[in-house]
């Protein structure tokens, strides 16, 4: 059997891990589950512990991008996702990349200012 070099082998994430990924409260994630019907993490055991998959995290990433980054209200975010899911996904990807580029440019600028 060949060695699997994929570092992302985790199948499920806890609500606290997902909340930390997006700098959100756990209660915000629970509320979004009520508001967005397609966001349904698996629950296990009698205590109904939430287990988020990569697909759930992608759903949260899109909602986070629309609500927290772009400032849409929940109703507007629902409407955007329901009417143009692919466009919303692409826009979220572009915004994520632009934010990363901006952070890189700011770090580069600080390095250049340190040389002058």
C-alpha cells in the first residue's frame, strides 16, 4: 500500500474547531444551521455532538464570506445563495484570494520600509 501524503486526513471537525477557523462563536454556527437549511452537520451520540465535514465547512465559508466579510444581512445572503450558488462560490473564492494577496502586499511593504 502506498503512503498517503495528503495532510488533510481529518473527516470531521468539532463545532469549536470550526468556530475557531472562522473566528466565530459556536452559537453563531448553531444559529446559521437554523437559518440555512442545507447546513446540516452530522450529529452523533445521545448528546448530539456536531461533526462538520469539509462540505459543511465550505458551506460555512460561503455564508461567512457573504455575511461577515461582505456585510450582507442573512436574508440577502440566503437569496444570493439560492438564486446564484455558483456565482456566490466564485465571488467568495476571489475575495479570499484578494484578501490573501492584500496581506502579502502589506507584509512586503513593511519589509521594504524596514530596508529604507
